[in-house]
């Protein structure tokens, strides 16, 4: 039985190591539907298991931090990523240093 697109998205998200991020589009492409970046964002928003599926490690294609429902939202996402060792240029993730290539 094949996994659904949503299952693949969550599986891939669990592979992103501390100190790295992936983009919504990157996860969509790796999960088999390169045009589904918005769907990936929706799945991150409804993530049923954030302690095992680190949705905070998924960012916009330009490194911008978007939607995060835990804590204080984006500021919490920023704090967690910094604590994990993700590099930033201003308020965006420096993808040249911190992008994961699964």
C-alpha cells in the first residue's frame, strides 16, 4: 500500500536534522508533487505530532519564516531555529548555509 502525499510530507519533514531547514516547495517536490508547496504548508499547520515532525524546520523558498502556531508564532519559530544552529541573514534563513538536501 503506497503512502499518501501527506504521509510522505510528514516522513520527509522528520528527516530534516537539527540545524537545517527545507522549503515548502522542496518538500513538495521530494514527496512527488512539485506544485503542491501550499499543501505542504497546510500539512505543517495541521501537524498532528509536532514533537516528532519538526514543522518549524520548513520555511518559504526565500528563507522567510511563515506561519507557526506554537508559542508566540513566528518569534518562537525563529528562537527554536536559532537554538538549533540555523544561520540567518537578517530575518530570513540563510539557505546557502542551512538548507537540507534530502
